[in-house]
C-alpha cells in the first residue's frame, strides 16, 4: 500500500545558536512576549542548547529501517519536523525527488488532541501545498495509545526503573504517570485524557503495580485559564503530606525525551523531591524500544491498515479557545 514511511515530529534545536530561532518558529503568530521566549530558552541553555528529541528520532529511524529490512516491507524511512530541520517541506521535496508517491506517517504522539494530532495533519497539508505538484500523498497512522506494542515498550521502561525500590515491597512507592497538560478547552474536543488514563491502567497492570496517579506538567498561560491537572509539583507536595517518600515517575504521555521531559522532570521535579526528602526515580520514555518499533511495522504493513480519521481532534471551539500565547510550546506527543 505504501512506498515509504515518514516520521513526523516536533523538532528541537541542536546547539545554543539554534535555540531562539527554534522558539520563534514554535511561537510564530502567537504574540508570545519576548521575555517569555528568553525564559524558556534558559531551559535549553541549561543543557547546552541541544534538545534530545532529534537524536531520539534518528535512533527511531535507524531501528525502524532495520526492522523493515529484516521483516518487511522494506521501505525507505524519512523524517520531517514541525519546527526545526529537517522541516516537513524539505523532507517532502526529497521524497518527491526520490519518486515516493504514497507514504505512511508516524507522528511521535500516541494520543489524540489538536496539538498532538490534527495540527500535525495541518502541518503535512501545508508542506504538501508548499512543495506543490508531485508532492507525495501522506496517510497519518492512528493514535496508538493502547496498542500492545506501545504498552509493552512502556511497561519495560517502567520495569527498568524499578531496581532502586526492589529491596522494599513492590508497592512501597507510588507510580506517578506524567503527561503534557493542555487547555481544558482543547481536551474537550478530543479523547486525550481518557486515552492517557487507559494507557496508564494498561501499563500499571502489565507491571503489576496497584496504585498509580496521572498528573500533568509543562502548562503555560495565566492561572485563570483552566488546564488539565493536577500539576506534578503540586502532586509531589500532596504525596509528601500523605507520607509517601518513594516515587517512580513514568512520562507515558511522551514517546521520546525532549526538553520539557528533561527540565520539568529531571530538574524541577527532582529538585523538589530532594528538598522534601523524597526518593524520585524517572523511567525512560519508550524511544526506540523493539516492541514499539515492531508496532510501527505492524501499523503500516497490515492489510487495510487503519489511518487517522478525517474529522478527529478539531480545534477548540471559538467560545472556549485559548489565546494563542497560551498554547503549549511543545505538543503532548513527542
């Protein structure tokens, strides 16, 4: 059915000189104050100006190429981003030059929401329009939040983080599952929160963990604007008040590490846990786990492979729409 695979992601800077240009791309047309960009830029500079997301996309591409070469269909794998090189239009031009006519697109977001699904479809359509005649047809693969391969890969990442707690009883820690918060008005037009809860339930069951909490991170905008909660920092304080001293944080809302995973969890949440005297261990994202890579092959090679439905994840209604400057800097996928 397809003659290529396209991995579509958010993108991220590769060096300090890229950071502000990248953030300007992310926020173009949203009237975000310059001081807010400079504030977020400091998160990137804390890690030398490089986001891990691009390297993780490269790892995923390499693993998928090996999987397809070994098990078929043996298709070329391309990669295009929303906000940084390689931009989608650049990649689609190369695909056209290579003779690609019809590709399956794997967006690095497991869940349904406007910013994690439909906006990527809009990005693909805009890139096709920019490329013009001969641009390949692109089918976006559906949300995969409950696919057995995704669940297996996420469960393994949680298992890999368990050893610091194994000397205690298996449930002597609290599993805290983290995802990117989105405006409540955006959540109302998708199944984002319900899908996250189902992923959390399935992963916790696979690892045989009885108690888990779903929390959110990385919100922006004024406190008066409703966003999904509770916030992870507030939740850690609440757990501390309940006498919980061991926490395993699993960022199941994210397919790969990026700056918000690194900064919000590995810096801010870790610092708060240390201040409170809590042990906090962070599980890895699914990344290029073999079960996840196998899942991608299955999605593109099954007869009558499902694609993302045309009417999914509409933008928030005008009455409930947030101001452009309050939209997340990073979508809840990637």
